[in-house]
């Protein structure tokens, strides 16, 4: 591992590269990253870097987003097989059908979607700013894709709009159950239970808080409490232990995203050596997808 890390550091400097990694990545990948974050944070970071090469350690739609926002840079996704299951639950044709069913309703695309889907949308959002994005639109009806659970979470705070949902979901967060959460709460009565808005409504109902990953980190950093149940992908706990090492974290069972774990340090080293595999998107789609993403980025966070 030391040799791989040294090789990565050397090639990063030589090729003017930056490594962006999502909070759910393997611990050893997180440790190599120049920037860690959630989808929105990394999207913003992708627009700020002056690096010529972006190594994006996450799932496919994240690397695509970085490529759309940085058309003049080389964007590399070290493991193209690391694809988001939720993203694959909807395509551009589905979005066009939804627009026909609900004429005039703007399309809000969760960032967990392909560039083709974003290109058919009006604005993107992440779990951290979804409520803010929906509230910002003057329309009485909106189309929210593809995550039903996040859409239902947004509906709790936006009572004056009709939100048309698509039956997509995150398999990892779908596996977090009310029963498991209640068992952990019973076993650790002092712990604050924080879950991700991609969880099913009944899980959110019995949790103490619901936050995006960055919102969760911010809450824990500022909290005087010492014990926390982490109701999202377990990879986040590695970062939490670094940020707030004096606190105790309890991981939910089965909360592992297998595709998020496909990238390894060896993949990163190989990508820096070869500058492959590059993210390539048709220019027309990139140009259409950029607007909805930039509108999201310009809105910033919601938590």
C-alpha cells in the first residue's frame, strides 16, 4: 500500500491531477483523496479545481457530473463498472413520457441520474438541497425523479405542491429497516439515530434526525452528544472517526453499497498511469445536462 500511495502522489504531481472521493468509498481510497464529500460538495469542488485531470472515486453518475461541469478537463472514473443502481432505474425516454403525462410540470432530477436524464430535466438536486430546490420553483406541480423515498421526504416539507414521483430507490438505503433501527436504539438508548433521506418513510419516522451525509457530519461535529446510530452507507463512519474521534458510532446492518466499494488504490494508480478510462459524453448531451446541474450548484446547500 505504501508503494501504491507513493506512486499515486508522484503521478498526481506529474499529471496535475486531483482525486475526488465520495464519503462511501473504501477507507483506503478516502485516505488518498484530495477532497471528500457528498454529491453536491464534489460537484462544486469539480468546478473549482484548476487540475488538468480529475480522478473521480464514486459511482458513474458522479464522474459524469464532473465531466459535464469540466468540459476542458480529463475526467477519469477508475472503475466504470461502479454503476449506481438507482441511476439505472430511469432513462431519458422515461423522462419524456413523464413530461407528456404532466405537461408543464418542471422536472427535478436527483443528481443520482445519468447525463442523458439530466439533459431532459429542468434542474438537479441532491439529498442536501432537494427541499430547497422544490420550494424554489413557482409551479404547483413538479416531477421528481428517480428516488421515491427522497421525494416523499421532500413532500413532508413542501405541502403546497403536487410532486409526481418515479418508482426508483437506493437498494442500500432500502435495506435499512425500521426493525433494525429500533433494535439499535434499544441497545444504545443514549445514541442519536440519524438516517439518510433515501431511507423509507417508516425508518425516517423512528429516527431522531434525517440528513444528507454532509449534513450528518455537520450535525455530529456541532453536537454535544457522544453516541450516534448512522443510518446510511457504512463507509461514512471512517470519515466520522477522523473528524470526531471522541464519539461513538453504531453502524446499521446491511448498509453497504457494493458498487461504491469497487474502486481500489490500485485502480487509482492504474488510471493515473494510463489516464484511462476516461468519461466520454456526447457533446449535445453534455451541453443540455450542464444547465440543470449548474442551477443546482448555484443554489448551494439546504442543510
